[in-house]
């Protein structure tokens, strides 16, 4: 009887510690993601996998929890969406079909090569951002011609495909695409990414990925709380400190996301050998 009570107490303490750990990982990763415009999967998704959640189930759970990141960031940054509804509409219209298409391709992608390519691209973005001192610090609101619009829409669709099939980097790619194409500042770009990628795309991806199995409901509420609070807190810091903080955080997160994806690629290679 005594042994059973001790075992039960240790079990409860173990799960309590696990939940607390998941919450803090979620809060920290989503705080940085809210500042940089992406990268929440850098810590949150591996944490779910390490505690034994299957990949596709972990990916769907992560995406659904990250919707709370988009909500938290959008609540704090809703003023930055003013006069940008047309851009937001285009991202949703052209990107969401890509997300749906991407969820159908997860069984066919070679994770090793995909992670390797995305890792290199993320590292390139980090160095590109660090080398361009004025990148995303000011808004010029460039008007696109028809060819630039077509290219912009195609790239949105391709990023949507990546969002539906992988976890890390797509928010960062969308943020830099908006800055480079439309010549807007980081705060506006991140705000647009919050709503379109964070809420609409991730909710769509979670819905379609859930066909692989049920969501990990044991951790979902904890992740949602961490994502919501982290998203609001990160967006609050962004508004206080401005584009300089967002740019620097974007550069650091891109670098770590890239390195993380390269490590994943190498690990998969060794598992196959």
C-alpha cells in the first residue's frame, strides 16, 4: 500500500515537472518567435518529439498550439495591420491552398534533403539580414507591377507548401519575403505573418495533419497557454523596442533554425546508414 502511494506521488510529480517544462519551452520559443516572425518550432516541436509524441502528431499539435501565438501577437499588434488588409487577404488566398497541398506531400518528402536545403536557406537569411544594415527598419510601400505580383504570389504559395509539411522556418521566410518584396518594415511584416501564417495557415495545417492521428491533448492546453502568453509578450517587446530589436532577433533565430535543421538532416543520414 505504502509502495503504491509513493509510486503514485512520484508519477504525479514526474508529470507535473514535464508539464512545467513544456510550458516554459513553449513560452520562451514563442516569445522569440513573436519578435522575429517565426521559429517557434525550433524548441517546441523537438520537445514534443523527445517526450515520445510521434512526428506527425507532434507537428499537428505544434501547429494548432502556434495558432495561439498568432492570436497573442495579433492582439498586441492589431494596429500594425491597419491599411494592410489587402496584403493579408492575398497571403491567405494564395498561401492557404499551398498549406493544404503541403500536408498531402509529407509522406513523399525526403526529410533529410528538405531539412538540409531549408537549413542552408535559413542560415543565408541570417547572414543576409546581418549584412543589410537598413533591412526592414523603414517602410517604403513599393507598388508592384504585374510580373512582380505574379512572382510574389508564386512564392507565397511555395512557402505555404513548406508550412504544410515542415515546422521550422516558414514564418521567417514569409517575413523576409514581405520586407524584400513590398519594402515594409519588420514590425508590419511580422504583424502580417502573425495573422496569416500564425493563425490561418497553422490552423489549416493542423486540421489536415490531424488525419494522421489524434492531437496530443495532454500537452495541447499547456502549449496553447505558453504560445498565447509568449506571443503577446514578444509582440509587446517588439512594440517597445522597435524594428532594431526585431531585426536582431530575426537574424539570431534564423541562424539557430538553420543550424537545427542541418543537425536534423545529419541525424537522419546517420539513422539511414
